[in-house]
C-alpha cells in the first residue's frame, strides 16, 4: 500500500458508504482499520466468484458489475458502481455466493475487508447485524 492509498483509507474511515450507514462511527473506524487496499488499472476483470470471501469498497474509480444470464448465456450488466459503493455484502453476511464479474472502467482503488476480519469485528458489535438488513434488502 503506497502513501496515497494509506491516506485515502485513513481519511475515508468508511463514511458515505451505504453498507455502513447504520453502524456507529467508532465501529466503522475499527472495521476500516482491518481493511487493505488494492488497485486495478482500467479494463481489469475481477472474477468475483473466485474471491467471495470479502467486501470490496470503491474509493475511487468506476466499475461495471456483470453476471451471466442463464437463459441466454450472455453477460448482463447489473449496475455501474462508483466511489463509496461496495459489493460482496450478501456473501459476507449470508454465505450466499453470487457469480459476478467486475470490470474496472477506469483505474480503481478498493478497500478490501476479508470475511474472517469482518466476523472477528462482528463479535464485538453483534448487535449491529440487524443494521445490515436494509442494505441487504436493497441489494436483492
């Protein structure tokens, strides 16, 4: 992680990320302390079906989220995600796997929170699990 990436991660502290909207600030700060950053160049493909054990938060850049339509076998764009959005929440909270492909539309920096780190954090904030329900309802 370079100095600029550390600075972005430290200054953001997860604010403005809808997934964290119902979590106390100190809890989000502690969780973001477990995050690592990863950067991808434009037109990189992240096969998220292979890496389903983490939450990815976009700090800068833009990505296209796609899945394969089972009827036509064609790629279907689900959404375009921009800074302060995330994906992986459903797998993180429910163990439900979704096979998606994420294509970076420009250079993109992600904060990555691994499921093991999230679960360790959640032990201290067990009461907040219900705070994630509105986010899950919106994502489905």
